[in-house]
């Protein structure tokens, strides 16, 4: 294994979720606040706090783990484009690491292995299960594979379907909110669950090479911790350390960050812990940094959440704009001094160069990813 680390860039994207199928549909959803959250009909939600979920409009396919596989395949095919697939690695995060049920003529195995077979990928296939942080943790793993020369190209992200076990389990934990996700709002009462898949294509990038293709963004730093004092709620200390590790990995200081995309689930303990952690890292400067959460429009994509939020950072860098935190008003007084981007559309920021994305999961998994413009 090589000990020399290459710079790793994002060279392709693929996504499907409540905003629709494809990257343009995702950007439109983030900028307009419109997504697909129909009533649930696949299982009985009587007695649940919420009776709806985010679904991919017009996307047909299986259910349960087969649906997650169908969604992952859709996203991976978009991200691959015309890339030679022989040595492409696939790393997928999901909340359900179980075995894909047998079907005649099909691979029986984990989500990434099954998706790699469907899409013709010949590299290593890894499935990462770290609850809601799975997609972001997968990105950190894939970054290392590419940086160390273990894979010339990696497709990485997360995918999940809405299942009765996950939905009703979250309801039993009193995690669901009657209006879905309302990040940082005084009226937030929990999350809304969504299905979807989001993946990034990662490749080594030699910035000095005269013939280097300009990538969408550079994945500059990753930080991961497993630390909390509560099984179902993140801890500020663990989030803070993940952000500091990502900054150190990227060789950046807090003052170098131009924009923060938060985990922002719309739970009282989760939002509070995250803001406390960001205050510890950025101090008084936090009030001058645009901060958002995409969960107000997409709701919570479970194992795909960290990946679609990383993608939102890449899109903000490429568009030179930050999208609103839909559903945040009225804003909780604890966030009153923060710039939560409450406009009716994207805020144009031509000088936007760096973005931090934070993702957290049940059990104390915290991730921080830093992207920069090439």
C-alpha cells in the first residue's frame, strides 16, 4: 500500500430522492423548497406521530432492501456516466447492512456488492452501517481508498428505503415530528423520514498537471468520532472533535470555512448539541457564516442523509450559492444570532470557496467533511 496521499476530487454526482431523479432535480428542490412527501400506504401508520414519508416521485421498483438497491443503482449509473468500470470501487452507507434476499439469477449479499454487480463495477465493494452518519462515513472511507492508491476511482454515498421497521422504530423512540423536519425552529418536534440515494464519484487530482480536468470540488478533509453520552442524541463534544479533525486533515483553520451545512434534523437535543459544537469551533465568527440544513425540504434520508448533504455542499460551491433552511421559521432564540439563510431562494455568494458538512448518527457517530473549490 502506498504511503503517499493523493489529492481527491469529486468528478461526478448521482442522486434520487424526494426532490426527484437526477442532480438538476435535487438543486431545484433545494432552491424552491418543494419535494414529494406523500401519505404512507405500504404499511399501517395508525397511532404514529407522522403518516407521511419522502418518496422518489415516479420511481418504480421493489420494496424494502430491494427498493434501496434499486435507488442505489439509479444514483450510481448517473454518477458513472461513461467511466470505465473495471476497477471502480463502490462504498455505500445504509442503516440496514443485512443480506439482500436471494432471487433467481441475482447476487445474494450486501447492498454494495449487489449494486456493484448490477452496475458492472469491478473494484472493491464495501457497505458501511453507521446509522444516519453512514453516507458521510462511507465518503471518508472511499476518500482514503483513492488517496492511498487502493482504488483509481470510487463511487461513494448512501442509500435507504422507507420500511415499516425503521419508520415504526423511530416512532417508538419518539423521534418523528408531526410536520417532518423543521430544523432550528421553535416549532420543531422531530424528523420526517425519506427514501433516496446519493453518490459522489471520487478520483485522484493533480492540480499541477496541465491537462487535469477541472473537477466539481476537492474533498479536502474528513473527521470522524464515536462519542456521545446518550444513545439516541449526539453530544456536542463528539461533534466538535469531528469538525476539528476535519479541519486539521484539510490543513485549514476555522476562519477558512465559508459555509456550514449542518446535520440539522429538527430535534431539540440534536440541533442544540450541534450549534453548541459549532460555537465551540468558530466562536463569535459563527454568526457571520451562512449555515443551513437541507432536511427542511428533503427530510431525513437515513443512511443517505450524509451523502446528499455532502452533495449539497458540492452543488453550492459549483453554483456559488447557498440554499435556504426551509421550515426554520420561527427560529429558536438559541439560534437567533446565526445566519440560517432564510431567503425564499438561493443566496448568491460568488466568493464561496469552502464548505463544511456535519452528519451525526444514533450511537454517537459524528462525521465532518470539508469541500473546497478546485
